[in-house]
């Protein structure tokens, strides 16, 4: 098993790519904290994962608002208390910018930056502190193709927040490599709609977007989970500060 004996926190793991990542990690022998604001959904994901009885693997739910630093402290401290360490942090929680109609809306900017950027910073901050105590670890941050380019159908706060994740990840890699901590970012392309998606959930819009994807199809959440697994595992032991695009070739055009 690729994550046997590892302890991980996955934020935003009650659905989508986060849930897929949690399931994948447990199948590889990890103990995983499903951290999310959605308690009913998060607990159900944990129950379903544990029903498989994977040897060495385990999932537990902890409520987390990624914009609340005190909540981050509670979750990381409880993870270390329960499992003895923290090896992997996946900062996956995020909200879409495609449900906004006013692309200059200040409230939308503030919310996008709070969840998508501040949330990743806080997760990184508290993961680093815990990982230093156990000799290192791996941080995987979910950015997006939107962190690399401008777009017409999403609030600029989404592009800016995901761009911040991209460079924050590199800064983390540079500053904490000496502590044995690796940090990498994953950049999904067109995926199944998020709970917070707007225009990008419209079938007509999605069909038009697919014309710019060389593979001519949307990605699957498990394909993102596989990329996260690789970067989180010891197979990527000499990879840090890198960007892994899971976008069907979109950024290559």
C-alpha cells in the first residue's frame, strides 16, 4: 500500500475531488480526516469508506471552516492527538467563481479570497507546524487551470485566488524544504460541476468549453485523486514546488 502508516487531512472532503481523494488514500492504507463544513455529507463519506474495512485504513470526520484559524488549530491538534502525527495535508476546499454575474462584485472577491486563498494559507500554516514535529510531510494544494490564465465566465477573484495558491505552494516548498516538507499544486481542468458552480454547470457552456480541450472530454474526480495520491506519496519524494496539470491538455493549447 502506497500510504501505509500515513496520516492525512483532506479539506473539503465531503464531496467531489476531496471525497474521491479521501477514498483513494484510505484504500492505500492511510488514516484520513475528512474535514468539511458539511457534517451530514462528511460523516456519510466517512461511514461509507470505513464500511470497506481496508486494512490499516480509516476515515474520521471533523467539522472545518477553512477560513477560521481557531477551527484549523482544533482539527490539526485533534488529528495529532488521535493518530500521533500528520504526514499529509490536502488543501482541497474551495468555491467556484462561475456563479457570479457581476464580475466586479467586491463581496464575491472577498469570499473567494477568504475560502480559496486564506483557507489554503491557514491549512499550510498549521500543517507545517505539525509536520516539523514529526520530521516532514507532504502538502498538496488544489489550484486550477484558472490559476494560470484569465477567463471570461468566472469572477476574477477566482483566477486571483487560484493564482495565489499556485505561488503560495512554491513559497512553501522553498521555505520549508529544509524541514523535510514538500509542497506541490494540482491544477484540474473541466471537471464535474461543483456544488457552487454556476455557468460552468450549464451543458451548453460545458460543450463549448470542451472544444478547447485536446482530449475532448471532461475529467473525472478520480483522475484528480490519482494525481494527488502520487504527489502525497513517497513516490514523489524528490518533487516539490511543482505544478501538475490534470486538464486534458487545456493549458497546452
